[in-house]
């Protein structure tokens, strides 16, 4: 995985910030690191409350790390038998909830799949055949805010 510096412009709008400078995990926590980078005058959004910190541990801790995110579905059904493709698409589609919007936002790269979401999709496809060699259309290394 590549090395990259976290920048203010990487932080999603409204991402919860943590102000607990006493936390032992602050150097590794995405919420605290986001706070250090944000413009204090302009930020109006969610916060991690002190009640999240109990017995030296924070239940909202999010490790600062890069992950490989994916999008695009044109090749993921290649190993699914023709007779099962409609059902496979329907089951993958169902992972995104109702309506077409979320599925198509991922297909077109407006939203990117986390590693966990990628795994969930491959688990669905495994019920219809091999997932050997199946890849999403695009991959990018990005910060794990999800």
C-alpha cells in the first residue's frame, strides 16, 4: 500500500471530529487527525463526545489507514452462468438497498466500495460460481473514512 499524507481536502464533509487530546490512540485515530487538519473557524459538523471514551478506550476509534476501494461492475458477472445472471445481479443490487441510485453510483464511480463491501459482493457471486479472477472495473487507494 502506498504511503500518503492525510490532508484537509481528503476529509469528507461532516466527518465526526474528536477533540480528546488525552486519548492514547489520538496519533492513530482518523477522527482526531481530522480535527488537527480542519479549519477551526469553518467547521460545523458532528463530534465525538467524551462519553465515547471509557476506561482508556474509545468506542468510536477509527484507525488512520489507506485501503483499496473499488467501483464498476462490467466484469464481475463473467463467471456467473447465463441462466443465473439476472438473479445474481438482483442479489448484488439488494446489498445497496432499494432503488437503482446506490447501485449505479457505485457502478459509475460516484461512490466507491470499501474492502468489506467488495467482500460482501464476492460472497454473493460465490453462490453462483467461482469468483476466481473476478475484479471490479477500477481500484484506487484511499483513506478509510467508512
